[in-house]
């Protein structure tokens, strides 16, 4: 059938109208989609208890931006890793202690830890001054491998129990008995990890048990009694160490990440101390695993974001938390901390949950004067 010229023109016009209308609909739909994509995301504020050694990360503007991309804003209250497990959780979305042991302690206190997961890692180290470390090398308490110092923890424990003075061990400028300051082991994780390390070396290097802790309890309490007043926050303890100097705190327990963080974020201040302050790696040491405990859906969203590659990279690059994703490709030398060890090789396992609870209960009895 042949179409007349007028019909052909009419059909062409109709087709053009259809195409224009269809194209307009496509353009309209695309514009609406772009508006939705570019619309500001609603932001949820996530609030919880945070170990002090991670405050620098949580206050980092770059960290805030990474969270904002996921529609999150984080708020925190500083608390010791053990203290937060017994604190009121009303209005809280997460707990962020510094060890699995603290999480197990929380579990014994009826905290729901079923969705907890490890986010960061940092080994326990000792902080001291180069002249102290070099002096203790003379007695064999500390050894040196290149620029890295290591302390024999079994010998250190025995020297403290024997009442050795700093001078007895080679540091003639030191006043009084040799001791290692720590945070309160019944409230804060770094002190608790140190206690676990002492309990283990007193048990011939085997992870301490309920039986061995009960057997060695008096020895462990004697060691901690040498410290007198103890801080409840690892960050406060580290700040006091840097502020008060060698005369007040010749040696203290902390996390490796603390000095790395300080070096990365306080360049001018680090220049003033870099030749004097050193890390000493206990032999053996223990890993402190920083575990996020979500208490609700918002806490779960925070956990997912913390485990993302950008946050993990930031946590290592600017705050010194070790991650399997970046250590191999990014040397610890980036921090310019001469005493930092590339690999931590002498590590012991922590005591089990029941033993750690026994240890915490034991050390709650130590006088804090």
C-alpha cells in the first residue's frame, strides 16, 4: 500500500514528537537522579567510649571527612579499656577498648560483644630515655640490635622483686628502686597488658593461668606497689612521661603507636625529643588489639568504616597503628623514630579470659598512694 505524501509527513511529525517527549523524559530522569546523588546525605552521630591512645585519630580532620563520606559523625568519651566495660552504656553506640582481654572482661560483665572485631594493632613497648637505656645495657638488662632496644622481661621482673636500684643496674643518676611505671592495671589496658606480661614471665614464659596467678599474686602486687599513683589513661600517662622528664618517670609502659603518632603529628615537638626518647621492646611482648564493640546499628556502621582501606591507611600513616595491608609496602622508617622495630618477633600469647579476670581482681587490691 502506497502512502500519500501528506500521510508520510504526518507520520514523521508524530515520530518526532514521540522522540522529543521520550528524550525529554530520559533527560528529566537523569537530572532527577543527579539531584538525588548530589543531595546532602543525612548524617548520623555515633557516640561511645574511646581509649585515650586513639583520640588523636578520632580528632583528625581527615578521619572526620572519611566518616562524613559514609554519613557518619563520631563523638566519644575518654575511658580506660576496663572502666568502659562497667560504665553506663545508656546513649552509647560503641565501646573501643585496646585489647581482646578487655572485651572478654566486658563479656563477663554482661556486655554484648557478639559483633566485636579487631580494627587496629600495636605492640606493648617501654618508653625511656636514651641515656637510661644505654646505662641498662651495661648490666645486660637491655640489649641493642642496631638502633632498636630490647629488654629481658624475666630478668626485669626478678630485679624488681629483688629490690635492685637503678644504680645497681647501671643507671647511677636514677633515684630509688628500679621500677617501670604503668597505668592502673585494674582500669586501663596498657597497665593490664603489662600485668599479663609479668604474670607470664613469672610462669616460666608460659601464658599465666588462674593457678599461676594465685601462686604468684603477691609477687605481682609487690611489683605494682612500687609505682604508687597510677594514671587511668594511657594517653595521660604518655603525656606525663614527656612533660615531667627522666627524673620523674625514667621508664613507662605504653603502646608503640603513641610515639609514632607523636612523631607524625607534632613535628617541631618531636625534633626536641627524638634524640632522647626511645622505645624498648620487651622480650617477650604482647600485641594490643584495638577492638570495636558495636552496641547497635550505628556502632556497626562505624565498625565497617573503621575497617575500610582508607581509614586503615590513615591509621597507619598518621597514627602508627599497624595493619597487615600496609606494613609490607610502607616501612616504619617513615616515622623517623630510630628505635622503632620493623618487625616484632618475640611475642607471647595473653592468658585466657578467666585468668585475665583473676589478674584484674587481684590488682584492684594494690594500694594506689
